C-alpha cells in the first residue's frame, strides 16, 4: 500500500507543484472512514498561505477545478 501512496505523492507533486504534501490515514468509523474496518489514505497538496483543510465556506463546497481535470492531471503524472 505504501508504494501506492508514494506514487500518489509523486503524481500530486508533478501535477500541481505544491509547496508541500499532507498524507493522512483514516482507520475506522470514528476517524472518518465511515466503515469500522476500513482504512484509506488522503494525499493533499499544500501551498504556503492556503486555507488548510477548509473545504466549505457559507455552505458552499470549494472545488478549484473540475474533478475530470483533476483526474486527467493525476493520470498523466502518475509514475510508471
């Protein structure tokens, strides 16, 4: 699993040129995984001065680009 996380970090860095990257693990329902035995990983690009993990403002979801564009950029940047 960790080799896939490393590939995801490399793709995010190549596609977005962030100042840094957060990698987070969620295990179990109380941690936000939604399913008791489920584990998933978040890989988040970060820039100096960004809004951290704030994704909603005034009940409006903040998406800086269409999800299809995000998919295209990451697929093109994925190692291998």
